[in-house]
C-alpha cells in the first residue's frame, strides 16, 4: 500500500495518532467526512475527464501519454542517434556512384585569385556596419 507515498507502518502510526488526537468518539465522524471528501474529489475528477473528452473529442483517448513524458528523453541518446544517422547518411553518399551523387562538388580557389588590397599608410580599414 503506497498511497500518497505512505507505506503500511506510517499509515498505522497516523491512525494511532488520529485516535489519540481526535478521540474514539469523534473518529467515526471524521472518517465519514474524509470518505465523503474522497468521493467528491473522485466525482470532480471524473467530471473533468468527461468534460475534456466532450470538448476535445475522442482523439484524446487515443493519445499515448507515456510517449510524451519528458522524463523518457535522454539528451545523450538523442545526440548519439543524430550522430549515427548523419554518419550513416555520409557513408551512403560516399558509396553512391558519382553519377547519382547528390553531394555538392567543391573546388579549391587558387591563392592568386584571392588578392587582397593593401592599405595605404593613412587609409582607414573598411568598415561594414551590418557585420556588427
């Protein structure tokens, strides 16, 4: 019995404390009030469930809520799977024939085509206002 995180021995201690604090003559009255409270809470929960089902529709009944539990997501596993998928994609591209390869062809730029302008002694460096 693990109701509200209370095990059997804790429940017995709470029951003995209730008898001592409330007294044997008032205990049945408070037990009846507690039972009515539990029934009312259950009735309200069932009413809320029914109202949700009516407003959202029957699709909500088909949802697997365990799949949406954030505690099941392990970032290490997600990253590992993503890296393995990228690695597998790279292997598949490498194995593909050059005619069917969808990988872009990269060509090296010759150093002589990358000429940089030398600044004069008193010339200010170019400033790009959009780069900051």
